[in-house]
C-alpha cells in the first residue's frame, strides 16, 4: 500500500484502502476493554454509539480527496475512520438503523451505498466493500482518531487542502479528470457547481459592473482582483457535522447572479433535488436530497435585502478546469480560516496543521496571506 497505484479506479482503490485499516490493531486488541463513543447528525434524528476496543485506539483516520467524496459532500475531502471489523453502531432506539430517517445514495459503479440523514443532510457514511463501517469523524464529539492517510491526492491537481500535513507515509492516487470550461449563450464565462447525482446544478458568472456598483455586494468581490469572488475555509462544527468533513470550503456569491435562479431563502419553490434545513435561527442550508451533498448556505447576516442576499456555495462541487481551488474564480482568505479557534477543541492537530498550511500556501500564492472580511 505504500506504492502509488495510479490508474486504479477510485472504487477499487477505496476497497484496498478500507482493507488496510485497523485489521492488525483489532486482531491484537483484547475483548475486555471497550470505549463507547456517541455520534449524532445535526438535527438529532440519527443517533448511535460505537463500542471500540480500547487496544485499537486511536483509530487511524483518513482524508479522502476523491471526486466521489467531493461531489457527494461539497467539501474538498472526507475526514473519516474505518471502524474495526465487526464493529456495528448501537442505534439509539435499541434496534436497527432507522431506515426511515436515513437516505441512501448508490454511487454508480460502486458496490456500497452512502448514507445521510434525510432531514438535515448530515453525512453518515456507509459500509465498505469488506463490510466494515466507514464514517466521518465529524459525527463524534470526542476525538479517538489520528489522521494518517491521504487518499487520492492526485484527484486535486492544485493541491486541494494542504498536502500531507500529518507526516503521512501512505497515499493512494488516481488521475484527475479535468472539467471543461463553460460559457453562457452571451459568450461570458460561467463556473459550474454540481452535486454527484447531478440533481442540483447551476453556474456562477464573474462579478459584473452592476455588482461592483452595488454598495453592499461590492464587498463580496475579491479585494485584489475584480474578476473574482471571495473564498474561505470554514472549520465550524455545524458545517463539519453536516458535510462530513472537518473543514468546508465556501465561495461567497450573490444569489441573483446564479443560474438558474436560486429561490429566496432556498425554499420558495423546487430547485432541482435541493432540500433545505434550518441549522440555526439565522442559517438555512441547502443539500441534495438524492446524493446528500452540501450545496448552499443562506445566512441572514448576509441578506440586507432579498435582492442583495449573498450565499455560501460549497466549493467541493465546483467544476473549475484549473483545479479544485478554482483559483481563476476566487481569491482565498488564506490567512484566516473561519472558526479555527473553536475547531481546536474538536481536533487540534488537524486544525493547527490546516491553518498553518493554508497560510503558507497563501504567502506563496499572493505574497501574503489575505485576511479580508466576509460579512
Ligand atoms: Zn439529521
Ligand atoms: Zn473518497
Ligand atoms: Zn445530488
């Protein structure tokens, strides 16, 4: 597993990845000591505990950069663990998984389904081909993992998140499939965002003169390049739990420029397969009801009037030909990921490594790490 396996399909390599996890640890663990950890989705409809052999801890976590994870979650990577063999969740009601509350998405060509809460969209995970559970660490409040593997880093030609931040020895690689550039009928460039199942698909233009002339919306145009929008990494627990990744990349885009038009507050009318969930008094989330991808976030703090609403677009869904960071479309607030201090309480190693790596990348890219406001 230490060798590159470029050329494998993602599903084949994912199976190998899964098999590599936690077998040896589980085999050496005794039957007596078990650590119980609790997990739940954001809305609380899906809850369970997992009993982990103490000798297997910490579990080795993985960071998967594959396109399936990006497009089914809206993030740049899934941050997960594979549970030891034969470890099953103990569901809250003492029975089996509450299938009426859990939606299932079968990735074409992939033998197992990906599960998510049908009410709030929280990624639950699923069984790997070998029968072991694979789950996002973000379901849990108590850390019992150490990230040790990047999977499919070659899926992200511009590096995605910081490369190999954890002294990682093993990677599994697949080639990147480049997206094609798109243009509107008037010839102007458009950037597509699309979830894995294709049920939610829309395009974004570059900032127009009308946006730059708007006293409110102009603040969402890149301060260094008026042809780009603002982008940032968000480490808050709400975004993390819902999307199934420690960090969510957002691009901030005025609602009125998205095509086809996004309904006000995301929910006045159907928008493809988008479902909505109110994650707080001021926040409404949009996720795909078919594949579970995090798609949009509307926040009342960024809506002085309905016509000036600014939405967070999940950047894992973007199909920029230049790579996942969509650098021809976005200027990154590389000096200041959102909610980093809070995130240290959840996973300090990951957070510190990500913040440092993102800042270093910003200095390389821009000469300094930008720290502009986004409200
Ligand atoms: Zn839920
Ligand atoms: Zn993946
Ligand atoms: Zn979808």
